[in-house]
C-alpha cells in the first residue's frame, strides 16, 4: 500500500484545480506575512515569481528533468542561503527579517520544479512555514483569517488531488475504492470547529521552552545600530539624556500618548521591568553604578545578586519592539533564561540586562522569568533582616522633614513582621491619596515626599513609589524604585499584552531575606502586588488534568465541556444524515467496509478487475474463516449489482471479527512456532 501511494505521489499532477489550490495557499501565506511583519515588497515579488514558477511547472510536468535545470535551481537555493547568512550575521541587506525573506525566496525558487503531487504537497507545507513566521508577528485575533483561508486552500488541494475518475471492473461494476470529493467538505467544517474550540478552551503551556526559540528578529550590530533613533523611555521627569544618566525628576509629570511601544506574548500578566534607581536626593532619583558581567545572548540560570531563584515554574515571554527604546531589556523580574539576537549582553547585579545597542522597531526576543511563592505567609516567614549598615537602598535624603518619619513610625507601629509594615504603609497611601497626572509643580527647595504627603495629597506613580520607598527606608527596610511598564491591555485569545506609552510606570521593590526583591505598588488603580503570576499549565505538563481544569475555574470547565459536547453532536448528526442520504447503496457501503477490514488484517482485498465471486476464491485460499464470514455479503452485492435485488444487505461486522481472529491466530501460531524451535 505504501509502495502504491509513493508511486501515485510521484506521477505528474494533471489536475489544474489542485495546482491552483497550492498557488492560492502561497498567496495567502505571503499576504499574511506582509500584513503582520511588513515585508510587502518581498512578498509581492515572491508571489509574482511563484506564479511564473507554477506556469513553467505546469507546462513541463511531463518532461524529464534536465541536469542543467537542476544545477540552476541548486545554485539559486545556495544563493538564498548565502543571503540568509550575510543578512543575519552582518546585516548586509539591512538586517530586516532575514529568516522570513529567506523562506520567501526559497519558495519562489522551488516553484519552478513542481511536477508531481509529492512536490506540490511539499510546496504547500513550505507556505505553511511562511504562515507560521507571519504568526510570530501577529498580535491580534484577526490573523486567524489568514489561517482559515490557508486551511481551506490546503483542503481544496487534498480534495482535488485525490478526486479520481470513476473506475469500472471487468464485469461492469463500479469500483468500490472510489472516493467522493463531496465527503471532505463537512469534515473541513468539523476540523475548523474542533480546532477553534481547542485553541480557545485549553489552558496554555507554562514553563521552560523545550528548545531555543526561533529569533525572527533584526540583528543588533554596529551597522544596524546606526539607524536607531535616540531612545527615550517615556517616563515622568526623564530628561532627554535620562537613560544614560539614570535620573527621574519628580518636579513635574508630562502626559503620555497612546502609541504602542511594544507587545508581549505571555500566558500570564506581569510588570515589565527595565531598571532600578536607589539614590533619592529630595527631588529626583539617580541610578547607582553596580558591578556587571558579560553574558551570552542565549543564557540560562542567570546569576542575580540577592535574588533566590529556584528551579520551579517559569513565565515565558516574547517581546516585539515597535518604538525605539533604550538599551535596558524589558522583562518580568527576575529573569531566569534569555534568548536575544545580539553577540553579547551585560547583566548588572540588580537584575538589569543591557543590550550593546538601543532596541529599534522590529527587534524581538524571548525570556523566561522565575515565578516565586510571594504569598503573605511566605513573606511573613522570611525572617529578620541581616546587617544593613552599608546598604545604599537604606539611604534617606537629608531634605526629608521629621514629620515624614513620624508618620512612618505611626503606620508601622504594632506590625510584627517586615511584610506587615510594608502592607500597612501601602494600604494607607492607596486609601488616603489620589492618583492624577494633573499635579502642582514641585516648588524649588521642597522635598517631593513631604510635599506629596502633607500639601498636595495627589500625585502620579513616581511620587507614590517615592513616598513608599522613603517611608520603608525609615523603618530599616531596604527598598528601591523600579522603572518600566505596567501590564498593558490583554488580548485573551492570542495571549498578547499591548503596552502603550501611557503604561510607563514606576513601583517599589522591597528586599526580603531568603526571598529576594519583591514588587509593591502604592499607586491607586494598579496592582498592589504586581508579581509574576503562575500561568495555567498544559494537561501533560505534570500528568494531572485536575491542575489545568482547576486553573480555568468552574465557568471555563463548563464552557469547554459544552463546546466539545456540541462538536460531538454535530459529528453524530452528520454521520446519521450521511447514512440515510448517501447515494451509495447500503450493499456497496458495507462491502467497502469489509474490504477495509481485509486490508487491516493484511489479507487480499478485491481488485477493481475482479468480481466478488473471483475475489472470494482468492480469499478462501488465504483465510477460509474470513471468506466464510464474507460470503453472505459478497452474494448480496452480486445479487444487487446484477439482478437489482433490494433485500437488506448483511452487516460487515462479522468480517471484522473474523479478520481479528485471523490476526490473533497468526500471532499465536508464530509464537508456538518460535517456542518449538
């Protein structure tokens, strides 16, 4: 059977509809890549070249391949590989989407040698690769339109390439192996429904990637970096050179726009951290230099000082940059593994990761962050603080008036643990002060924390974070200001967080012994504990379906059950409808099933040139018991075909049982023969 299939797949494909379906799949894949990744010109050229290749392949499908043509195609493919290496490593052609453009070029080259069904099958799956690359850059649910269109083209190819002309036997009977193309249409609908319900309903996988992610990105090197616009992290009070100096000014806040800065695909929410600041001088925060080390672009188990990471669950993330950003990589803290398109990176002791060049539009990278147990019980059991005499994260500016210390002592009084003190001050700020971007300008010489607490009583995120950090330091609790972005807007269908300029944010990180730095947010309207949450796990991640089902909640489980029940009803209704409306008579339908059982048992099935009686004679010599079970059905088929007898046909189930007994008896005979030997 396999030899027969290979022979059929290697014959020239003469069905124009099958070739048109393959070309349509190519057009859909290129269009999807062009709309998401932006390679419009390359996609248009690829479609034009592929159209020419299909025409050449159609005209020469019956001609033998010539050595000169094969050498030419091989040389063109080697040229495509050379382009990939030069653009990927040296950015010789701009360094924009080298892997995606290589796939397009290879698709266009191979389209000139599509003779057989096997060639077309490989070509349509090549277009699926391009569709997948486009999906890497798709950040909304609209991309599913291209996926559905490609699936329809693929099913059309399978339908037209397998729709064979009717074959009649020597006795004039219709061949019983003929396939009807109309049968595939309902299964296409069932496949789409089941695939959609599975995509929407099942929990997403969480944990460490099984392989290094494909980095379809712009390589960061000197040539590419020359095109980078000076990057500015759009935070409040950041000076034009704020990234290099690491200064956040608290005097005034500007309004931020709605433009998309980056997108993150992750199975759970988190804050996207860039860097931290530790020195407060009364009106601004300043970045403190820390020791740093070089790390490779693909790193695992990153060593971060004061951070107690464990080999537990992780939060995988994929970032796609859409606005120029500084060299500080955005990632959920603390990062454990990193996959970045550069030659080397720098890891600072505070957990900040520096790229050698600014992040420009089109750069994407992946990371896996540690998901820690930061429950109140775990933080209360963290233990007392070690010696903190020389910690920079405990320094308090001399400009802070004594009344700030008095308020801090009053809020922390009676709190037994460090966590309870942090929680008491955080709740007080969230309940008694108002968040607003319209705040009075900080007067010269005034302390920003004192002005916020006792005069303005309204402020933005940097002011809330500054007050919380200073008051915690006055209680001997190490704290620092973290800068980055809040979660952003979530698209639950694609698992994508769209982060805009207005999502730029600042919060506080507090140090707990034997735990590490834990984020807290005192700004009203934001998550007070912006930790990296553990996402729902895939069913087979720990072989415990209850974990995945419990993570969805009762409503999610109920919806999944109803969805699969609806699909089952649709399938059963279709099978029943097909049984009573099929144009194939029941005699032939049952006999066809019997032939399938024979093939399953590796017994001789009926050849289209044989009559049922001739086939019975052949089968009786190979398996008399199976032939005896098939005899009533064979006589019924002959009576129906030659005399039009409409008597109810026998079932094919006895043939299946006899075939199963034949296979089992053969295995027993083989075992007995081996024992005797």
